[in-house]
């Protein structure tokens, strides 16, 4: 089993920055990829960014590319999401997720952290 704990959400004005962190614990030797999703009120959960544990390849939702940066520290089994140039439409609960090498799909989820961007 894997446990994910997020931190770093909060309230920020438009144009500001936040950095989210997600620490994985438990069975972390089989990480395949980690990513961030978000869910705004009344909307479906959507993919934001991901990073491959094997080769550091990164992937982004088009609307955040150039503003958000995903990175990892594999010594700490932690993934980060640096969010710059935040917009009110980025307001959502942000979830960290993990896929292992067996299933290669996001099966483990954090509890979520609220990000609110005021205009």
C-alpha cells in the first residue's frame, strides 16, 4: 500500500505563486509515475501534470504549460507542483496521485489540498 500526503495549498491573488508538495510513503519502490489532478466545484476531476519516475519525462495540461512545473525528489519520494501566474480558473482542490509499475494507472490518491485564486 501507498500513502500520499499533500501540502502547500492556500489562498493567493491572481498572478501569484504556490508550491504543492506530495510525499509518498509505504510501498514506494514500485513508483511508475506521479501526477497532479484537480477538481473545481461542479466539474469533473482533470489531469494537470505528471512525471515519470524512470526518466523524468513530464506532461502537462495545455492550459497550465509554461506556468506550472512538476518536479520530484526521489530520495524523499516527493513530487512538487510549482504554480506561477495563477489565475482564478486554477481554483480547485488539487490531488496528488501515484501509479505503480504493476498497474501503470493512477490507483493511489492523496486527500487533496485547496487552492483558491482571487481576482
